[in-house]
C-alpha cells in the first residue's frame, strides 16, 4: 500500500505541473487543455478511491475485538462485525458505481454532437457540481448588477418592462431599450464603450457587447427548452463580433436556471469561454418535507369516444413533458378506463402538464384530487341524501 501511495503522489505532482503549464500558455490548443483537465479529474478520482479504501480498511481493523477468554464469543463478534462491514462496503461500492455511471453518461453526452437530442438524455438528471466546467451560478439581487464582461440577456421582449432585473439593466444602458423592442424574435446585440472615472480623475474605457436572446417566457413556467437551446447556440455562433472569455447571462423571471445552465454547459463544452448565470438571490425559504412517499401530482385525461390506446398514442406524439420541465413518473389506466399520468412534484407541476395537454388534445383533462370517504353510522331510514349533505356541510363549516 505504501508503494501505491508513493506512486500516486508522483502522478498527482506531475499532473498538477502539467495543468499549470497548460493553463499559463495562451497558445495551447483547446484539445490539449481539455485532455489535461480530464487527466486531472481521473487523478483526483483515483486518489479519492484510495482514501476510501484506506478508511474502510482502518474501520474494519478498529472494530475487531481485543483478546478475551471466551473464544467462541469472540469469533461470533468478529464474524458479525466483518459481515456488517462487508455489507456496508457493498452498498458504498454500488453507490460509487452509480455515481461513476452518471458521470460517464454526462461526459459522453457533453462530448457528442447530437444537438438538443443528445442533451435530452441528461437534461433531467441531477449533475454533480464538478461536472460543470464552463458555467457557474451567481445569485444576486436586482440592484447589484454591476458585473465585468459581456452581457447576454435571456428575456421575453413582450414582458421585459415587467422584469425587475431587465428593467434595471435597461436603465443602466438606455440605448438598449430600442434594441429589445426591434429584435423581432431574432438574436440581436449592441457593442458600446463604457468610460469609468476613478477618484484621481483618471478615466479608463472598456468595450462590452450586450446580446439579446429573445425567448417567449410563460408566466406559469411552461417554457420550450429546445427554443432556449437554439438561442444559446446562436449566441455562441455570434461571439466572433466581440471575442471574450467571459459572459454574464441574466435570466428572465420564470426561467429554470438549472436547465439553462445545463444547456450552456453542453454548448460551450470544450471552449475557453466561462458563463456566469445571474439569478435572483431572493429565493423562497426551504421547507422541510414530511416523511413518507415522495410528493406527486396526477393528471387524468378522459377517453370519451377515443380508445385508451389511441389516446395514449396521441398524448405521447403531441405532448413532450420534458419541454415544459415536468417528469412523468408513471402512466396508468384508471378503473373507468381513462388515462392517468403521475408526475413528480406538487399540484403546480400537475397543472403545468394539464395546460400542455389541453393545448394539444381535445379530450377533457383534469387534476385528480385526493378524496376522503366518510362513513355515516346509525342513520335513520327516512333520512334523505340532501339532509346528510346538509348535516356534513354544517359540521365541517365549509361550502361544497
């Protein structure tokens, strides 16, 4: 084990020297820089596995009991301790294997040229933070948008004045308002020179480019991620007009920053361009979820005169849940023969899917509510249904 640690230390040292040399050279090819980053990642991964092995080995040794006269009891305790440790090690190995497969899938997708379809296989997965090499999030309030580098504004031109962040930027750059109004759904930009005066009356100038990425943003969060992908792709193609290594991307309200970050990571993968996603830091406080089954919502589509098979086929062909940010957990057939889609999330996610289906399918669509069965005991034989309902309404002090 000492020889392995010694060899690993040498590899780590040489890899860090190589990475430093590559980063300091401005003429190094992008492919070489990419391979250097991959080598550094593999070395870190190997070092992590060695440390985990050592921790498991030390833990097993510490759990072995000391000498005792009761040899039979000692043997039983040792056997139980080793068995428990072996089981835990198996679980840890499975977890590490699953994490490594996730990383492999993400790396393969990032290195592919499959367009949005290639990204779709990993878009809904939870990425480890170290898989993001070109992007980062920078939560900030609307009054702190004083950033260096070029700007890319992902906004809805029809609702730009209602967005506090966008309105604040247009106040800082008044001539930007006319560009937003005339973009007509196409990516547009402006290049301007900004003069800065210091306390010593020294003036410095810098040139920045401001890109407008128009995107129809739904107030309910039902947004087309493929359209967002196309806009970010056009941004990369347009950056020759003002080459830069840093882009500050400001997202409009009701845009999923997680999806946009993955799209940027996919499109700018293998480049030297760094993307900072500026989001509103005034996020709602996290709430503790109750223990039990995961929260799900259910959407029911009535068959009507359509067969269940035809309805299911029609929904799959015309509605893509991933485009509206909804993950369908299961598809079931109800007791009445209708189609039920179970989605991850609360009733809001279910309502987003309901709206998407309603726009494409003529059948009746509703959200399945949880019903409670009330048993009424010792009821008089002459009591009518209306009298029972009236008594329950009065008892619950609510209106049906």
